[in-house]
C-alpha cells in the first residue's frame, strides 16, 4: 500500500475529504520526523516506537571496483514494532 491508497482508505473510514486526511497525515509524519531528529522518542501504543540510533563508522566495499571505503558514523532513524503490531 502506498501513501495515496492509505489516504483513500482513511478517508473512506472516517468520512473526511482526502485533502483533509492527507494534510493530517503529512503533519503527523513531519512531527514524528522532527521529534526523532531532535532526539525524542515517539511511541504509539499498540503500533510501535520511532527512535534515533547511532551507527558506528565502518569499512565498506565499493561495488564497482571492490576497493575499501570508509563509511562515516551516522545517526539514523529506527522503528521498533509494538507487541500488537
């Protein structure tokens, strides 16, 4: 299911316009992204938790020529599904 299909299904279930549902969904996604980027966890009980995770620097391989490359440390988003999910 893609975003447009999700918006359509929510719209039918709630009898709201697709525009209203899409605006609400976009707002929720944006708030989750900003919160996680800031370092806060976002927990939706029964669904899961969005968190921030640190990935260590490591060596990788260039797929074109097989040479080693350094991959820098990074902070990445992480999602852990809840029990009910």
